[in-house]
C-alpha cells in the first residue's frame, strides 16, 4: 500500500454548520481523526488528506492527529475525481509504481481498519485493477448505485441524480472507498469530465476507464454500520446512537452493569472494569477510567476522570479529577479540573472543588467551595465553608492540616495555613496562620433591636 488518500475537501452544506463536516464529532472524536486512524493503522507508505473548504483548519486538525500527514490542496474545481487528480499531481513521484492506493471518504466516522484490510486483501487476491467497497441497503436513497455486468464485475457506478428508474432500484451502493493499482489510477483520472447533473468530476467515472485496463471488482463491507455516511445532523444522531448501543452492549458482555443503555453515553476512550455499575443518564467522556465495584450515576458527567474501586459518584460533574477508593461524591457536586481525592473521602451535596488535594478520610459534606487547597487526613469541613483563593490578581493556596474540625460557615482567606488538630468555631474568618492543636474563632457581637418594626406591620 503505497498511499492512503483521505478526501476531506467538502463543505458538508447539509450539516448547516460553520464547522467543516469532517471536524464534527462522534463519540468524542472527529470524523477525520477516526478515518485517519483507521487508514494509518494499515501502515501505508504515506497518508495524504485532501483539503479545500476551511483548508487551514482541516489541515491543522489532520496534522494534530498525525504530524507526518501530507496535505493536498484541492483547487476550486469540484468533485471527488478532482480531489484525487490534485492528490496524484502532488504525490505521484512518491508512489511506488507497482503498489496500490487506498482512497477513502472522511464522512464515514465508523470506517474501521478491519474493513479496510478486508478490502485490500480482496483486491490483491482477485488481481483486479481497482476494487470498490460496497454495501447493500434496504433504503439506498442518496447513494451511488453499483451496476454490475453479467459476470458480476463492476460495470459502473451511477449517482442517484443521474440514475434511471431501473438503476434506482439497485440496493447495492458505493461507499466512496476504493483501492486502485497505481498505474491504473494514473490512467483512470486523466480523462475525467464534469458532464453530469452536478457539474462535478466524479471519481466513480474513473472506474469505467479502469475497466479498459483490467477488471474492476467489489468487496462488500461485512458491517454496514462501518460504512454508514453522515451528511446531516439527523444522520449523525442516528449513527451516534447505533454506535453507542454497541459500545454499551460490549461493556455489558464484559461484566459491566449498565442499567439503561438508552440513556448512557460512553465515548471510545473510556475504560470501565467488570462489576462497575453505571446508572441511567450518565455521560462518560474523554479518557475516563472506572474501576470495579464503583457506582456512577444517575445523571453524572465524567470527563477525563479516574474513579477508583468502590467509589460512588452521584448526580455530579467530574472533570480531570481522581476519585479514590470508597470515596463518596454527590449529589450535585462540581469537580473542576485538578482535584485529587484520596480513599474514604467525601465531597457532598453542592460542593465545588478546583485543584484540591484531599487526603484520606477527610470529608467536605455540603455547601462548600474548596479551591487551590490541600486538606490533610481525617479532617471535617463544616457546611457553608469557603476557601477565598482569589485576590483579584492571583490564585492563592490554603493549607489545612489533619484531624481538623472546621465549624459551619468558615471563611479561609488565602494564602493561609491551619495546623493539625485545630478546631474552628462557626462563622470564623481565618486570615492568619493557626498553630497545631489550637482553637480559633471570630468574635462578632450580636446586637438586638427590639420592637424594630412599626406597629402597623406587626
């Protein structure tokens, strides 16, 4: 395989988006990233991505996925055939004349390496000059139809707008994935014309020229989902749902309890160990990992989170945070990035944390904010306590020791340090260092004005 060419030049007008279609996401990854990963896993001599609409943005994304990728700029002449012409013009000297080229569209986000490998193996074994990846659909509307000759070889591909009534009845369709021998591809794209209903240079027309140099074969994709294209947001939602159900089913078969796959969304980078339980309404994103016997949900979002064994995370949002074994998080807890909670800790109802390090056994039960803070082991933070970490210019740190009992409604004005085994009174404002084993409280005289309301309001 001398080259893999990925077509990513189209605007995708039916997405009705300012973003190029290939940079929309399915299960946490863009279409382009997914297709590039499947192609590069085959170890081609080079991988090229053809760009045009918002070319700089698409090219930057492609380079972020693979810094060795070759970027090909398509000119203003439209069509997949023109895209391949531009690619061959720029890459021809790099291609092994005895090799073959894989061409793939980038709007099939579930196109996988195994399907591509099957296509290539079939191409080599059959000895064809070109091979088309096809699929049979109950409803082929919108797809180019595969027209075969009496021997079963591919005669041509007819786009829907150019098809006759008989051709429209054909259910076998083109997936826009091909393998060409290099010499066949060179000849096939030379004479492409735009004399069709769309006024475009179709790559499908190159197959008729390829037939003059040899036979054109077809390989049927074993999994129709792997070659399902996305043209609008309705199709994206449908494909995302199908893929997600498969992911959930695979995890359930591996020993994970997912109470309701219909309302549980799991991205591809997520890892869940057997005997973990995922309750309804959860969104598990990024590189989240969930250990065995942990319970997540209901209605919880995890983003790049690490959840250790036997931990519970309920009705919360947790991002870039480590939750230790047997920890208890939620409900209604917001864990912003940078937290590390050790084993047997608690972040309770309506608690928010950011860059907090909480040692084992420490509890922040409810209605508190802990930011840029380290709290030692086996401390308890009273409800309504706040670490005032921002002075308007800098984020400052708070250090609270081990075995500390913090009363309700405390305010820690950072930077400040509180020693071990300290007890604080309710409503205390701590501005200065507190030594070990001390008790600290703020005085605030209570003033009562009797009969304050006028008589007519009583």
